[in-house]
């Protein structure tokens, strides 16, 4: 019996006897010790192998550097060359495509036109002559203070003596001024004697030649209502050209800018060598930067009736653009009911201020500003003076000064693409089911020897009639799923290989399952694949009727130079196409995983990862630990990035239609979910999308898709060697930085938070994008098109209930001799620091941003070109490590992309950041910024 104690005692005694006889305890101890010793030896050998591999990689990298240095051009430092400003002239003039105004409501932008006729009274170009004043001649002289008007005067006599202002002998002239004085209700001309020097005198007649950039002049300001013929002093900021209707843009000493005709200009007799000294201290830096960078000028590209924030009286105010005249725009302050003409390159405009602020803020690297969250919005564009605008053959006046170069601390040594910085214009994130049915790419790249063909499957699928049943794995047994059949094919036709069929009815897409069941949504597909256990991911299905899954871009075989750029390392071959010449890409080690080089330590131990225990393919985001990390970060940063629904942040049916700046945490090797069908595993999969590397006319090599891509489709990752910032700067100067991409996740997040607090008050007064017409503004604010606006203050309550008018300019009163001085820009502080320690400091004092370099080793992601209106967005994804310094760089489509279209993303380069580098943009977008660097 089993419960007999005698039997139990006997068996126990027998077992103990055998253990003692054969010394089993000692054998177990010896075996355990032997296994532990073997494990230690294997671990030591593994560590040695890792060190040898790392050393070999470092040696290979140094060898590559030595190879490049062997053929590097020899450089020699020369003495600095001081070139006077009057001798500077651009050697290359760019004839840029003219902008087209798309907004039809309200006043139109005054833009250049080939039919603009030159005024008959505009003189020819020629050298400027300044004869000495003689007694009896009439001139204009400065009436009183620096910002007051200039009045007619007659020279009586001249004497040579020391001037107290310039502290040098000069000609002093005794003149008789003619001033209008109000005596009662009548105006009477009175004469006053005054001593002036040549800098306070201007010729009475119109100049006989065209004036050049930087010329000191006086001009009639017609915004004065009381006296429309007042002359105010200023500087020529833009010479005459067909683009500005043969007018001069004048920067006046008191901070205003106006376009003036040649007949309303008078030449000042003598000007200071540095014209910046005429302006106030707050405007001098702006004027100096303007003349130093001319003809290249950063300007705000914006449409009529769009909104922008403008600095007025120390406060950022909401404005609406009501008129645009070439380099000027007229804005209406919505609360004050006040309108003003502003130069489109002024840092009083919030986007310009943020742009300059980002260039100057930090010592060693760029800081990132909080993006402007608008459905549409203005952009910064670098406008160049085209060949048609350069009317004068003569050099600018020698009274414009050159500025010493910015300190090196404000500049970069090399250019690096930002992989986490948000674009200036952000579209609100919507659920995938709410996205528009058609989101066509605006620009489709086509080669002459390529065409789109519809390639239907060779086999004819017999649709099974549906019979009522409960779906289970037996429904898909007949299709015989084989993963090897999916290799190298369009992901969207994978379901058709295994019994599914995509059909449409009244512009609605649905799928027939192998058992005949109709699947009308992603939820139906998810439920069906879960019930039948067929391992086909949701990203292989699409319900957008604009997507044609059987269309493929085909090129002529004679233009395919390389069949597979990856040489079999990718699941999908990547052909190299060149229909322009016989050039092939530079040699590169193709790699499917990133690699850290000297000074970079990647901790890929899975014990440092957080894993989930999901068994439902991670459908329930509230129970998936990995997706909870994504949602927690999105919730914490929702107010900084305007994330409307952080509880649903992350992938939507394995697609990402809109970038998530707070990052995405995917399931990893520690998770128990299914690797093939998990909804939170996307970027870690190998390449699925069929791509082509092709030669472009102006942008080098580019990448295009051969099939339609739905919005949010994962394309590929950006792989390369990870370098420290020090090694990246050194290598970039020697070998080039065209394939650098910064792992700047930490800097972008901290910079956004740092910039949010100082401007948080602005969000209490958000500009609403209402459907407002120009006629509404004319009625509400009494706007006229030829004079300064008279307007009412919105929101003010009057007993009469009517609309009240206010003065358009505080300076335009009848009884004032001068208008209140204005500012061209807002001072941008250079020495602001983060109000909190950086997370990167926790990793060490010498820690800096890491850089991904794909020049010598990388993947197809390195060939994606830049566009100011991209169809691909970049996303930081954490997969094999949760170290914030080393996110994966993943590319997703941000709109529906037609087969054959080039794939582009926004590099987020900042013009002027890298000294000595200047790179034009050829993306051709309507919102093109014209410059990359």
C-alpha cells in the first residue's frame, strides 16, 4: 500500500544507502562547480570577443579616416582680409521662381510682373554727385531733433570751424529755415536762422541718378494725415526694381519702413561712414545684420487674412494680415483696432523672433523653440535679390558698415539634421479613421523612363460564399500561410496571397476573408485574425479608396545599374536607377543595425527594459506596460505639444499618421506578446516597403516608393555609426557632414519645456482661425486701402452701442511735429540658460548629443532628401534600449503617397548656423524656405 509506513521507511533507507554508496551528493556538488566554471570561462571569452570586435571596428574607422586624410586637400591659414562694404557685391544672382498668392479674399499681394512699366521720371543709374552748398541755394535741413521733419532753407553763408558733435573741422552753414507755424486757425510761414553742418542738409531737387543700397536720404512720409509732404530721414534698404514697382524701400531713423517713389526722395549732402549710427541703440543691430546679409534676407512668407503674433509695447499681440506689398505687410491688431505697416523681416514678428532666437540661444548647440500650433501658418523664407531686381551697375554707398562675424559660440562646426524637432506648422493629430479619404502628395517625382502599371495577381481567386459560422483557425487552413511568400512583395497585396480579396462598393473598401466573411473595418480585420490565428499584421490592410494596392512604378531595365543596393541584407531588394548618366552611388557598407563607435556605450541588456505580459496582441493599451510608457510621456507633454488625446497616443493599427514628439516605446524582447502580430511592434521589423534609389537632376540621389503608401505607413529606419559630438565635429570638418543626423530627443524636449513657461501667457489669447473675410474687417474696423486704418477697439462697450474709431498711428496727430519712434525688431538675448539641469548631465559632465553618421556605413534611410513640404516625418522610437540618449530614428509617411513619388523629410537645418556654408533648397514646394544652410 502506498500509505504503509513500513514501505516508506524501507524505500527511504534504500535510497539513502545508494546515495551514500555512490557519493551522489559529492557528484552533484562537483557537477555544479564544473558548470559554474564553464559559464565563467564562456563569459570571459564572450567579453574578450566583444572587446576584439569593438577594437576592430575602431581600427577600421581610424583606417577610413586615414584614407580620407590622405586625399584631403591641403589647407593653409592666411591673414584675414578686410573687404570694405562698398566693394562687396554678390558674384552669383539667383533668379528665383516668383511666389503665387493662393488666397483670393481681400487685397492681393503686390508682386513683380514682367509687364510692370518703368516710370518715365525714373533717371538712369550712374555715379552719385554731391556738390558743396553755395550761398543762395535752397536745401532741406533738419528742423529740430533727430526724428523731426526736414524743412526748406536757404544758405546765407558758410564758415570752417570745429563741429562739437564730430569733433573735427568742417563747414558750418548759416541757413534761413522756412517753418509753418499755426497762429490761431491759420498757418503762417515764419523764418528762423540756424547753423547746420552738411550731415543735416539735403539737396532741394530730386536726384538725377538712381540711388543705391545704404544711401542716406530724406523721403516724404505720406502716412501723415496733417501734412502729407513731410520729409523724414532714412536709409535706402531696397533699390528700385520691377519687383517692387520701381520704388525704394526706406528704413527711417524713427523705426518705420515705407516704399517711396523716386520723385519723393532727396539726397543728403553728407553721411556718416556707418549709417547704423543714425538709428537708436535698439535698432542698430538689426540694421547692421540687414546690410551684412543683403541681398539675402530672412522674411516671413504669409498670406492675406492669416494671423501672426506681433510685438507692440512689449507684449505679443494677435494680428491679422490685411495687405501685403512686396517686403512690407500691413497688420491689424485685433484687440486695439490699430493697423501698421511692418517689414516682413522684422523680429517684431513672432516667427522671425523665434528663428533668430534659436540661432543665438545656446553656446554649443541649437535650442528648440515651442512650435506654432496652427492648421496653417507663416514660414520663414530666405528671399534673394534676383537678376531682374539689380538695376544699378554701381556699388552701394560706402556708408554702410560691416559687422564682425558672430562669436563662434553661436555657430556650429558642421550641419546636422534634427531627428526629433517638430516642424513650424503642425496639423492637429486625428484618429486614423477620421483622416480625409484622399491625401494626395502635392508633388510627384517622375522619371522619363518610368510609368505606373496595374499588376494584378496571376492566379484567379475563387471567392467562397459565406455560410453562417463562428470563425476559427480552420477557416484559413486551406490558404496555407507561408511567410516566405511575403518576401519582396508589396505589403498591401500580402492578404490577397492568402485568400483575402480587396473590393469596393460605392467608394467604400471592404475585404472578403477566405471563408467568405466581409471585413469592413480595421476592427473587423483585427477580430478575424485573432479568431483564426493567421499571422498577417494590420498594416497589410488598408481601407482608403485612393490607395491602389496593385499599382507599381516600373522603370526601364536599361536604367537599373544595381539590382539590390543592400546586397541581400534587406528582405526587399532596393534597385539603383539612373536615367540621367552612368553614375552609381559611392561605396558604403550597408548595415541593418546601428553601431556605436569610440566613446559610445549602448547598454542593450534586456534586464534594463520594461516588458509587458499581454496575450491579446497588445490591443488594450491600458494593460500594456510598453504602451503605458508612451501614453504617460504623451500626457506629461500634452500641453507643450498640443496632444489632444494622450490616452490614445501611439500607433493606430500599426500606423503613425502624425508624429509624436514625446516618443514611442515599442514592445521588446522581454515582452510576452506575439512578435508577428503585436500592434505595438512596427519600427523593429525589417524593410517591407518596396523602394528605389534614383538619380535626381539637382539633389543627388533620392528615394522613391514603387507602390502606393497609405498615410502613417512605416518605411524604414536611419542606421549608421553613432559618434560622440566631438568626433562628429572633427570628422565632419574633414570628410563632410551631409549624412549626419542628431539623436537630439533630450534637447528637443527640454528646449520645448524651457520655452513654454516664458510665453505661457500667450496661450490665454489664442488666435482663432475663424472664417473671416476682408469685407468683415473693413466693416468692423473701418479699414481703407490707401491710408492708415481707422478702427474700433474690439470688445469695448459703449453706451451708444455703435462702433468707435481710433487713430491708426499714434504719431499721425495734427498737432505733433514728430511721430513716436518705433523699433524694427525685438532684442534677442543670447545668454539664456535652461532653468533646470539637463537630463543628459545625469549621464556625466562631458555628455553631449550623439550623432548618427551614415557616410561610410548606413542604409537606404541616408538617401532621403530634404523638402520644406515633406511627405515623410521622423519619429523617435525606443526598442532595444530605454536610454533616452539613443532612440531609433524611424520614417513614417505623413500623407497618402502615390507610387513613383520621392520620399522626403524636413532636415530642420538652420540657415546661418554653420559659418562658411551656404546650401540652397531645390525642393520646389510652395512654402520653400529657399535655403538649407
